[in-house]
C-alpha cells in the first residue's frame, strides 16, 4: 500500500501541478509531495513492510537505502526550488517564448511537473524488483530529467541536454541488450517464459549460462555505467551538471547517478549469486580507478566550479565502484560512500546555485571573497570542500576509510597507492579552486542571503556532519544489510 | 523455416550496409524505416500466435515503419535541414568499417552460442552487427538527425536480438520498452528542432562549446 | 669534605686567577723579541686592569642594561669555567660527567652576552665584529666538541677531571697520531677563540680588520677591565686543555706538578707569540676554512683511533 | 581522572561553539580555554607524578573506530604543553586580536584545535587518532588563513593545507598497514601484535617519518612552516609552532612504541634527518629578515634537535646501550617541552613587536628594548633559551642529548661512534649557529637605534600580552632549575620506548640527574659571580664620573640610524659561507659616480627545497595531468565512440 503510494503520489502531483494556476499553491504542492514522500520513507524505516515474495514492487535494504537518499535530496531540492523559481520569476531573461511543441505550458508549472515525475521514476527504480521494469524506470528518469536540464533554454543547455540524451540513450540501449542477454542466460526450458523477477533470477543464478551472463554483465556495466557517470562513459555528466539549474544538478548528482548505481547493484546481486564476483571485481576496480584518474585530471586546473563538482561526482561514483570491486567489507564502505557523497555533493550544488545567483558567473576566478559577501554560503562551501574530500568529522571520510582498510587487507597495495594518489590530487585541485573563491576579496560587497536558499544546504550539511561524528545504529544496520546483499553473505 | 528467416536476416545486414553508404538524408530515414518494418514483420513471423505477441509486434511495426519516419521527416521539413548526410567518416571508408564490424559481429556471435534453439543461428550476429552499425552511424555522422537514425538502428538491432528470445520474455516489459523508445525519439526530435532553431543547422560539431 | 684536596684545588684555582694575565705579557714579549723590540713589561696587563678599575665610565646613550651586563656575565662565565677545568692533574672543584659540554656552553653564554652588548651600541663597527665573532665561534664549537669526543673515547671518561686524570704516557704511546691531530685542532680553536693571529690581530689599529677588539670599542673603565681579565681567563682555560694533554705527567707531587703545568702554560704563550710573529692575519674569507679544517683534524683523529 | 579530561575537552568545544554564535563569544572561549586547561592539567600531572595510566572507553559507532582514550605518562607529557601554553597564548591572543579588529569566530577554531590536540594525544584507536589529527590540521589551517584578505596569507594557508594533507595520506597508509597486521585498529593491539623489525616494519617506519615528519617539519617536508607561521596571527603561530608541530613528534614516538625492536638503520635515519633539519633549519633562519619566518625556520631546527635526541635514544635501544637509550630519549622529549615554552614565547614577542612597531622586516626595527622593556626582557630570555646557552632550559635538553651522544662515543662500537659523533658535531654546529642567529635577532630588533619611524614610535604592549610572555620566560628558568626533578617523570615514559624496566630506566635517569645537578652548580656559580660583579661595579663607579655620549662613530659627521649594521649585514659572513646551500638572491645597486646618490642591496633567501624540489615536482605532475584535458573535447560522436570502445574492449578482454 505504502509502496504504491510512494509511486502514485508523485505522478499525481505532476499532473496536478500542470493544472494548478497559482504559483504559491503549486509550490506548496511540490514541497508537500516531497514532505509526504519523505515521511512515508521514514515510515518504512520505522515499520518495515515485509516483502511480498511475488510482488514486482517491494522494499529491501538496498532499495530502502537509495530510496531514502533520493527522498531526502528531493525534499531539500524542493525546498530550494521555491527560492530558485522565485528568482527565475523575478529575472525574466530566463523566460523565453512559449511557442514550441513540448513546452507549451507555463514554465514553472512544467518545471514542477517534471520534478515530480522525476521523483516518481526514481522511486520506481528503488522499489521495483523486475529487471525489465527497472530498465523502463531508469530510461524514464533519463527522459524526465532531459527537460529539467534544458530548463534555461539557451544554446549551452541545449547542447548539454542533447549530449545527455544521446549518450544516456545509447547507454540505456546497451543495458536493454543486457536484459536480453540476461534472459538468454536464464533460459532453463526453451518453452517456458523466463522471469526477469529479481528473486527468481537470484535463485536461478548458479545454473545460468556463464558466457551469456558475463556478457550481460558487461553490457549492463557499460549501459548503466554511462548513466552512473563512470569514466570513460561519463562525458555527458560535466556538461549536464553545469548547464542544469543547480537544484537539478543536485538531484542529478545525488539521486540520479545513485539510482543508476542501484540498477547496477541489482545486476551485481545476480553476479554474486552466480558466484561470479571474481569476474566482476577487476572491471569495477579498473573502471573505478579510471574514473578517479579522469576526475583528478579534470579537477586540476578546472576553471568552472560547477564542472569541478561534476567531476567530483565522477570521482565519487568511481570510489563506490572501486569499493564494490574490492569486495568484503569495502562493499559496506561503498554504501557509506554513496550515501554520504550524495548528501554532501547535493549540498555543494545547492550552494553553487547561491553563488551563481550572487556572482552570475560559473568561472571560479569571477568569484572571490565569498566569506565577506555571503558568509553562510561561504561557510557551507568550505565545509563542503572538506566534507567531500573526505576530511573528518564528515561522513565521506568513513566511506573512504573502510574501502581503504579492505583494499589493504586484501593486499591490493598498488591499487591502494593509486587510490590515495588520486585522492590527493583531487584534494589539491578542489581546495585550490574552492578556497580561492571563499577567501580574499577586496571588493566590499555584502549580499543578503535568502534563508530559503540556505535551509536545504544547511540541513544536508548537518546530516553529513552527523554521519561523520557517529554512524547511527539504524543507518549502519541498514547499510550492512545492503552490503550483505551484495557480498552473498 | 530456416531459409526465409535467414534470407530476411541477410536483408537486414544489407540494409545496414546501405545505411552506411547513403548520402541523402531522406533516403537514410526511409531505409531505416524499411528496416523497422522488416524486423517488425520478422517478429510477427517468429512470435507466438497469442494476442500479446501480436500486439507488441504490430505496435513496433507501426512505430518504426510509420510514426518515426513521419516524425523525422516533419522535423526535417520544419527545420529546413540540409539534405546531405555530411559524413564525419567518408562513405567508402564507412563501408570498409562496416565490413570489419560485420566480421567482428560474426566472431562474437560464434563466441556466444544460443543455449536455446532459435529461429535462426544468424540472429545473434545480425543483431550485433545492426547494433554496431547503429553506433557507427552515431559516431561517424555529423548531423543530429543522423544520430537519431543511428539510435533507431541500434534499437532495431536490439529488437532483432529479442527475436531469439521471443518465447521467453514478458510482453508487458516489451510494451514498456517500446513506450520508452517512443518517448526518447520524440524528445530527441524536439531537441533536434530546437537545435536547428538555435544553430541554423544540425551539425553536431557545432555542439562542442562545453569542454575542458 | 676532603680538606687537603680542596685546598690544593683552590690553590691551583688561585694560580689560574692570578697568573692568567701573565700569558699576555709573555706573548707580547715573545713578539717583541722577534721584532727586535724591547716590548711592554711582562706585567703590563695587570697594570692596565688596575688602571681601568680606578676609572669612571663613558657610556653611549643608545645602550641599555644589556651593554652593562655583557662584560660582567662574560667574566662570570670564564671564572666559572675555571672551576670546571682541572689544572695540573687534580680534579676540578666542580666535576661531573658531561662537564665539558657545560664548559663549551659557558663560552657560548659569554659570547651571547658580549655580542649582544656590542650590538647594543648600534655602531656598525661593533656589529661587524660581532658578526665575525659568531661566525668563527659557530665553527669552532664543533671542533672543540669533536676533540672532546676523541679524548672521551680514548680515556673512556666523561668528565674533564677524569679525562685529563687519565691522560698518561701510556695513552700517548697508544695513540700518538690521534693526540697530535687533536692538539692541532685544539690549538686552532685556542687561537680562534682567543682572537689571536691568524684569526684576529689584537694590536691592529684599523677597526675594519678587527674581530674581537672592535666589539669592545665602546666599553671603558671597570667594564673594559672586566673584559680584559675575562679574556685572560679564557685564554688560561683553553690553554689548560692543551697543556693538560701535552704534559700528561701528574702526581709526581703537588708542587712540581703545578710548576710543570705553569711552565707548560708559559711555553704555550711563547708558542702563540712565535706564531704571531711569523704569520700574518688570514683574510677573513679564509678563516672559516681553517676552522672547518680543525673539525676535519678532530674527526680524522677519531677515525684513526677507531681504526687502531 | 578521565572525567576531568572529558569535561575539559567538552568545555573547550562548548565554549568554542559559543564563539561562533555569540557576540561576546571570544571572551567565553578564552575563559573556557583557561578553565579547560586547568581541568586538563589535573589528570596530566597525576599521571606524570605517579606514572599511572588512566583509561576510558566509550562506545562509538563508526567503522573500525572506538572512542578509546588513555592518559599514560607519555601522553601526559605531550598534553603538558597543550594545557600549559594554550591558556597563556589565548590570553595574549585575546588582546592581540582586539588590536587587529576582532576575528571572534577564530576562537571556535582555536578551542577546537586545542581540544583536537588533547584528544589526539590521548587517543588509543587509529580512527579516533586520524579524526583528531585531521580536525587539528583543519582548525590550524583556518587559523592560519585568519587574515585571508591578504593574498600572501591565502597562499601560505594553501601550501600548509596541501602539505598536511599529503602527510596525512602517509599516516593513513601507516595505520592501514598496522591495522592490517594487527587485525584491529586499537593501539594496544598494535603493541600486542608485536611487530618485529623486518622490511615491512621498515616501510612502516618510513611512512611514519614522512607522515609525521611533514607535520613536525623534518627537512625536506618543512616547506609549509616558513609560509604558515608568518601568515598566522602570532598567538596562533605560538600554539602551532610550540605545540601543534610536536604532535608530529608524538605520532612518531607513539608509533615507535608499537615495535618490538629497532634496527640500527632507523636510528641512523633519524639522526641524519635530525642533523639535516637542525643545520639547514638554522642556516635558513640566519638568512631571513622577517622575524616570524626566521622563527619558523628555527622550529625546523629545534625539531631537528628533538629528532637527534630520539635518534640517539633509538640507537641506544637498538644496540643495547641502555644509558644512551634512556638519556637520548629523555633529552629529545625534554626538548619537546622546552621548545614549546621558548618558541611560543618568541612568537608572542614577535607578535607584540609586529603589533606595536609595525614592520616585520627586521631591518626596519631596532632600539625596541627601551620602548618595550618587558617584551624585550622576555624576548631576551627566550632568545637565550633557544640559543641553548646556560642556565636556561634549552641548554638542559641539549646537554642530555650531548651526554647520551658522548656516552655512545665512549661505549659504542664503530657504527655507534660514527652516528653519535655525527649527532654531537651537528648539535655543536647548530648550537653555534643558533647563538649567531639569536644574537642577530635580539640585537637588530631590540638593540641599537630604531631604523624606521614606526619603530621609533613603538610602545609597550598591553599587560594581557606581556604577562603571558613573562610567565613563559620564567618557565624557561624554572624548567632548567627543576630539571633533575623533571627527569623523574621519564621513568614512566621510557620503558615503552627503550624496552627496559622502569627500575633500569630510573637508575640511568639518576645518573643524568647527577650531571644536571653539576650543571646547576656551575650555573649557580655564574649567577653568584655575576651578582657579585654587578655589586662590585656599582661600588667602583659610585662617586666617579659616568658620562653619557653618542656611540663612538669614528669621526663621521652625521651618524644616522641607517648606518647601523642590519640583519643582512650581520648574517652576511655566514650566508656567504653556506652560499652554495642557501642560494641567496642579492639585488645590489652599487653606488656609482663621483657623487653617488642611491645605493641599495636587498637579499632574499627562498627555500631551496620548495624551489628546487617541490615546485618543479608539482608543476610536472600538474602538467602531465592537464595534458589529459584534450579528452573532453566536446564532440558527442567521439563520446559515443568511447562508450563503444569501452564495451568492445571489455567484451574482448573479459570473454576471451
């Protein structure tokens, strides 16, 4: 019941927001949807719903973990969207003529509708237990976000949207092929339909056809990997994150990439069940390190701070993948990493939105003296820098730490050294840019900071700090459960 | 049953090669539509007689043979797109690449023997080749529209592949897939239209402002 | 309490305090002899000090308490040094393992204060002298310490009294080359620390070439007296180190010991006089080389000893 | 006992937070810091005097982590400077920052820094240690960039941040390897797992030297020190230089306790590192003009001395020379305390000078002793202490190290003698050069005539600033005086390091105490004689003429303050002597012509390690990485090609 509600409410809200005329009501509707969604997810924490063994939709630990992150980030973004939309309404240069085919309605209504649809599709990703449906849901997230990225409707956002669409569609097509391969691998009796129901697949995994399963994994990996943003499949990511409105970037980075990661983890569950985790591990390790390397290369000397954050997302997805490859307790590290980096990264994107609103430039050398001009945002920005690069007392530290511990324990010293090296380079690159932005500044400008623009980043920052000071038992239990699903334990 | 099936599959391969060699945009779209019809027909031919299979196969046939070409043609007209394909990799070279990809798909196809008896042993290599040809179209052509066509060809390849497992998959999922592809192409078409408005023509080389 | 020993120790100490200025007389006399002059009287320095003690002072208005404290602390340091160094074979009044480090440190303290006092005047002459002084001493210090290391290794002792108490003919027989090298090093340090030629020319009248003398330009009266007496004691202490090694014969009996030691000291003064007569002052650039050479000599001595 | 400690830490954090949110927060924070220090000193002193260890374990739900604290004598010894100096420097800082215009929020970082150092030293779990370590680094970073409006300050902060981060990477690797072999991240497990000397252990040692050495300031990882200290407010420099860099030493020492035995080569490495740091540190210091930069280089020097002591101790332990081991470690550790006291004193003094006289360039100061008498005398005592002259505390620890070194020379085999002679000679040279350097600093800054108008108009600092300095100055004397007593606390510390029993340690420490008593006797003799001479001088001069005139000027017509020797000229002989190492840049405009008007000379000594090692290295890495930027060229069809190639390569590699 509650599961169905989680899906239907966002879709209903999407429809409603198209119909509602007054902006204020619609804004309240979006926030309300987010709040209801969040509270229902919280309800799932308190009263877990036992999974119906045959239901396509169910909540398991892995799903709940990603669902919670998504719901939380969506709530914060929805809060932030009020600030953003108000500002857009006051700055008419964002408006353009309304004569095109798709966007034949008022701007804000459309934006809210797409946001709600996005939430619905992401919830579907987290909840569904059928591979075909999972694929559909992932494709749906791609399609629903495209208009959001295109929201600013200028040449650059157009270019970004186009790249996003084409690359993700190609990726998703490959994932579809992966689905077919998986079907073939799972064939037992030629005349009986193969179920793509996750528990069935896991049950049947040990007797699957090895070659097909392996090939299916590789297709899924490349397919969903494109969406996750693993290098060298990540090329849409910096463009889309830069050109989208900041709150959309926050959702892209924190929720969308994570949902795709969840899809890949579903595949990984089958691989583990089939006893092929040895086959997958070096793929994860190599691609994970490669993602970190690519992030390091592009973060160093990056002049555009939103792009820098985008590459940091590539890095973090790389770290998560690396952790999966290392296996053992590092999987738990990956889970920690996913949760924490999503929270911090979203916070940073929201703050980046504030910066963009204040300084009207995405290049870092146009932004100086934030501490003077916008002290709270600057504080969050600098705290975010240290949080995202893995300094205690923020949560990201523990994710990296657990992964490193296991990397050493399994004797992968070269990988560990590379890991540390890339982290160091990324730290140098990010700190140089972000600190220069925060500090200095001879101009004595002082801007008023809108509380609406600060509430969401503050919430996210506090959560990250909390997760760094102590990992609550409930959270660590859930993450351990999720990790166990991926380690065959 | 093998003979007509095999010969139709060979036709698909020939169409793929033709796609690589074509210079005119309209022809490209039409050939792609032809391929869609062909594969839709194949799935009708191979699939079961139950209503669901017929429904999905017909839907795919209608979409790929009629709706998509119509949409693309309309986009071309409205955006007054230049009729040349504007290859990034020359047409002759494309065919040579295409043959190499064909060889690669055959090799991969033999590496991946179907565990179930399928309508034809050629299905896997042909499907792979169609997928690769689609990717090649995306990589090797400059216009946004050609990339949509490439994407469609890629989808065709995947659909061809599904012929191998038509008995095993669930029709609801397939419908969902079709729906997604439809929306994807629809949005792409809209974006193409937008691109054209912004940039005057749909050479994606123009779309390279965002870089490091 | 061991009264007899204490008495003897005090006696030797008294000899040091009384005889130290005589060394300057001997040096000057030797130089005069070489130059064919008559030279100042042997007791000239006693006269100088006595005269200065009776005078008033002239003090620069730039100066502070540091300036006045300089000579006083300097003299106290070397006087305490006399308590640490054994003369003529008997243990020093204050003796403990590692006392030679304290001795070196006392010289550093003296330097710290004299240099500060010199800088207190704000005069560039004195600044110049101070600058040179600290440079030379910084290099002399390792040389002195490594020399002590050689002695400690050879005698297995960690206090000056034990060390020199054990230096005997037998040691000379065992490790003569090492000892000679160490003596050379110590002699270089002796000349440098006491501002003698070839490091410094105490009798020059051109400030630009001076090192030690230029630092005390602004001192006068009793202050200058303290300084003169302090430098005499310093020469006595450093000289004693050398003479203690060169004349390893003790316990013949008390008085001959003391006599022999004093003769040794006077001969050292003559040697200094000879060196000053036959050598010119080195160019300042070459001074560090000589001091680094002294460190090298001491290290070489240690290597020889370890090799043997 | 741990309740006191915990309440001290919580008090620091709570009052620190108050500083963040309240207007009067800085006062609350400073008061909290003082109160917390008093609370914290209770278990510290209890542990030091009874050699007892107090432990505390609280559940902490983080992966591999445990909130495990222990104050054993070693921790207590390192906590001593933390709790001793932080309140003094905080008092000073309160007055100092008021003159600089607030920075009230910086007190949050100040209190967090103190708290993190306290937790760091007491931590018995690697995760807790790392967390505290990082918080310490971050807080100190924020304090360094307190005046972030100056580009120089930002640059310095960034260099510091990068170095400390890279250093931390090594420490992380160290703990990971340790945890790997012990299957736990508790320090006690590290000890129990009994790591014997082996190539793997040597790797651990290497990691700890690099990692902790970066924080401590071992050459060549010291490059951040001369940047960060001048940029930070003076009380921050005092705390960082006096206390925080010692956390690197603490880390190294704590790591040493994990090992069962030390190979000779480790000792040789430490002695070499110590000698190098000591000598190069003081040499670079001599060539500086900025007082705080100079002091920063002296931190490098003193860390070198500490390391020489530790290296000597390690040598003794590795070759079963118990006396060398005990006294070497004792000297090194005592120098930790001593350096904390006099270095923070000097930084506070330099801050007072900067505040009241303006320029940081020594060549524009002078004559301040008359204008700031209390600051001057405190600075003088600090300078004498750091120069290692008796009877102050700096000499006491050096004496112990010398003593250990000479004992090694007497008792050891050939390699021991080689190592200890190197240590002794290096220490001698360092001592001589330090005297040169600090006579220069004190002489140029406080003596002579003022060289600029600002210096001329300087006046004494507030009482809130001078009192902490005078307290520290008296500590310099008190520690020296009490040194034979202080040695006793080491009998609780050294067994873990030297692998000797407490009784064996105590026996050797008594011997060292005997030497210290001898030294105190000599010192007493100096003081008695000096007092007598002062009295005698006064008697002699009473009733005689005492004329006050200008300094003798050799007959020049118009003497002016700019004719005085400057710091550059004072240092010139030594700078020239070591020119091949220092590579000082000279900008000389020689006066020319018959009526020369303007001539000038400026010297600048950049850090060779930064200029010739790190800068090129970082530039090369950056260049190599930025070459990769062409991959993101913006062409979508090539992006699709990447995807296709990735897929094909994966298929080809993984399915063969």
